[in-house]
C-alpha cells in the first residue's frame, strides 16, 4: 500500500490517497474524527463498502471514483465533505453546503469555548510572577524602558529598598515626554509587538506630544497584532466595533475579539459576552462571562448578576461565576499588594475627610 497526504486548508480536513491493487480510493478524515470511519475494499467487486453502520443520520456525502470511471457516494460520520474533482464539487456541493457550514460553525465554537482559559504571559508580573489583578492599569505600571508590566506590590517593595529606577531592568526613570517617546521608538524599530501596540495607543489618545491620529493608531495596532500582540487584537476589535479610526464593521471587530479571547485576553472574552447578550444570545453570553469571571473579571460577575435579575441566567450560574472569581482573586494576592490596597484605602479616606 502506497499512501501520500494531500493537504487541504478547509476545516483542517486531511485527504489521504490510497492505492490498493489498482483501485484508487480517496479517504477523508479530520483531526477530530480521523479513526471514526472506515472504508474497506471489496477485492472481488472492486467497490467501496461502509464500516461500521452509523445509523440513519443524514450526513453529507462525497463522490468516489472507482476504476471503471463510475461515481459512487459514501456517507461521512461528520459534517464535512471532500470532492474527487471540480466537476463532482459543482454537482454535489449544493446538497450539503448548509450542513457543512453549520458543522464548521460548531467546530469554531468548540474551539472558542475550550481555548483561552489561562491568562497570557503578559498578564503576570515578571518579578513576583503572580497574575496582575484586573483592570491591570489600576494595579500595575508599564515600564517603557523594557516594556514590562510591574505590579503595584513589587513597585512599592522596590521603593522601600530605595530603588527609584525600573524594578526589572534598573533603567533610570524619566518624566520627559520626548525621552519616553524615544524609548518607545527604539523598541518599535526592533519590531517589538508591545512597543508598537503602546505607540498605537499613544496616537489614538494624542499623548507624549503626539498629535491624535486614530487611523495611524489602528495601523500600528494591526502591525502589532500581526507580530503577536494579544492586546492589539483587543484594541482592533474595539476600533472596528465602534468605528474609531476605521470603517465600522462589527463582525470584523467580533472576529478580533474571538482571536484575542482564544489566547486568554480577559477583556476580549468579557466583550464577547456583552456582545452576545446585546444580540439576545443569553446562553452564549453566560458561557463567555463565566470564563472571564473565573479569570478574575469582577465586571463579568456583575453582568451575570444583572442577567439573573433579568431572568436570562440562573442563580447557579451566578454562584459559579462568583466562586470562580473569588478563587482567581485569591491567587492574585500577596502581602505587598495587600499593603498597597490598605494604603490606597487610607489615602482615599483622608481625601474624603478633607472634602
């Protein structure tokens, strides 16, 4: 038996060509169900038989070519199809096009909900190695010298030891916009994804002496996303959904959020839940929000709470979300961070008394 593999992109389906005693068979299988279907050659009649019997479910079919040139159809145990030629595709595609698209959507949803349950590396402080509480900009700082996000606990701990430079790379801190922009540009020149994403953010908000330019910001987000920035994917999703700096295209924005969510971006996952809720897809919304809540998003917990009050989510789902959030919050605690939190509360209390 001589076998070779022909690669096809559509839906990660693998097509195997098998030659046996002069009869050419085309076997189709997917990564999910490659061993769930068997074609056997009846050497006497030189035709294909189906093994085993999968019941009466109306699966899509594909054609097979046997040595005499006749076309025969075989049923598949999954909603995908391959064709033995262009003519075959034109003749039979319409019969199962809808079912194939539906199955493709189901497979995409399975990936969407099964991936991205762990936060990415950039969400962890490189010093204490703990995940940073959300929202991260309230509990950490991004140092432009090394593009590392340091949690507030490690920042305070470094300050106690008299270290006023970057806690990670020891670069002296600068307050001048021109110097800070120069540090960013030096890393942008080296194609650093986080630096390019950060520069795009500065253009979108007109900071560091830059003139506000939303279109330029989106271009930089796009470049950063292509280089692997998950944060840039979330920014692109927001830009397309709202039409900021680019023509509004909600479907494209959702696509970027899906890509970011599958790589562990908590805000992108939360945004998907909100988008599904706005469309009236309560079940999908809760599934997304449960994931983001268990990753540390209190906003997702509050959204599920509102959905319970609205009768589109259950108390059990809210309990699950709250428990998952509490577990995630516990993993983010450290003595230094608790000290920062108590200091912030005390400062707020003093400020309130003065007012």
